C-alpha cells in the first residue's frame, strides 16, 4: 500500500497547490491513501467546512490537525457527523470529535505533543491505550504526531517502532531530512514540512514575522497573513506491506508549485 502524507497546508496558497497538484501525484505514484494536516487552511488558523470539502474533492482521504483545530468552531459539528477530520487523540475525554479513524483499511491516529505546545494528556499513554484496546485493529496503522520538539518526535518514533506502520511529524512547517525506516519496520520522519509559500517564515509574510521576534507583539496586531509567490509542497510517500503492516520504504516527495 502506498500512503502519501502531506504537511501542514497553509491558507489559500496551500489549498490552491493541493488542488492543482494532488490529483496528478495520485495518478503518477499510484497512491492508495492521502493524509493531510489541515489545521492551518483557514487563513492560517483552523479549518472550515468549505476547506475540508475542498481538500476531499482534491483527493485527500483523511484530514489530521493539531492545536489549531478549535480555531474555527464550525468544524466541530462537521467532525461530529463522522467525517474523516481528526483532532488529537490526547485531548481530555469528552471534547468534540475523535482522535482516530479507520479509513480504507488503515488506522489513522492524530496525536499532539506536550513540549511547548499545549497542556494535554500524555500522547504516549494515549496511543498505547488505543492500540491495546482496539478489538480488531487493521494491519496498517499510521500516526500524525503534531509536535514542536524534535526529541519528543524522535522518542515517539522509537516508542512506536514495530507497533505501527508509520509515525510522521507535523507542526513546525520545516521539512526535516531524517526520513528513514526504524529497526522494527516503522517508517519515520520528524517533520513533513508544509504546503505553503516558499519565500516566507513558516508560510507567513517575512516582515511581520521578523517584527514579532523583535517586538513580541501578537500576530493579529502585526498583520500576519500568508505570503505570496511559489508554494513548496512538502510530503512523504510511504510503502507499507498490506499483510504485515511493516513499512518497506519512505521518501520525501517535495515539489515547488507556481501559484
């Protein structure tokens, strides 16, 4: 099975790039399942129902998220309808939505890191309880670990090595060069990166980003918005054996898109 994981999609430039490029990538690479992190599609913060529907129409099968999933409250009812839009599994019990889904015979799980992100339940305990508690778990299982700290991400990779097929990191919008197969058959990368403007700071205009570090004023005051120009489409393509659930390959698939 071939699964494409797409990095954090940034505002309208990122959505445009996904709509323009993803159908071709699915055909050319014979991709079976596409998972994309969509928590930054709505003007950089959150996800609307229209955003989610546009991603599904473009060929995304499952949308994962992170700490910005609550920024557009309209998405909550959409998630409660059973749509394949995930919030992190390790939010406290009783919050809207769900942290995992089984789609196309693949268990997809969304986790949130705790180092310099938010105060949430333990992601290590959360994923273990899920894996141990599912009565009929599919052979293939994959995890989007939305976290900031590289050591936390690498630790999660080794913690789940041999227990899931792939652990991919999101959140920083910065692609890492450590895509690899771990010793027990789990594919891993610390951060996929983003689908967002290349000449930017994590997808936003450079000037306001510099001003924030200089002044510590809030992004809204400084006029944060998505940058323009060419978009970098960051993703990783993972090959997984459908019987054993072990990954046999992972490689970066990065494309520059003119918008």
